[in-house]
């Protein structure tokens, strides 16, 4: 995911999209990454899961007010429906996703 394809991949998606805003140097980002990958598998066909490196793509995070990472934002129909900042338990992410389905 990049700043350039964000609109196509996220805002124009027919499925809800979970975007993980992260960076390589971020310890909490690394700790939550396996959970995000599990969710991508568990919700295949129901949601799209993407990752956006904030260092390589600074435009999109600033547009959405991302100040701390990891930030996970759930989009549906091109609009933000929920967001979580920080490494949280899997159950909290699952409930966020299920509310949007």
C-alpha cells in the first residue's frame, strides 16, 4: 500500500478495509503484525487488510491524523468507521471488524 494507490485500494474498495499504519523501527508495530496477518486470513472475502509504511508514505497518515503507531483504521465505503492506536489484544480488533460487517 502506498500514498499513490490508497484511494483505489481503500476508499474505492467494495469491502471494508483495515489499514495498519506502521514503521520498521516500531516495536509495538512488530508485535501486532502477526495478529493483523491472522485477521487477514480469518476474514478473507469479508474485509481487505493492508499495511502502509508511514516513513515511506507520509501523505496518507497526515491526511488521517495518524500521530502514533501502530494505528489501525477501519474504512467502509470510503469513510472511517473505527480506529485503534497502539498494540491491542486480538479480541479488540476482532470486535472492531465484526461491528463493521
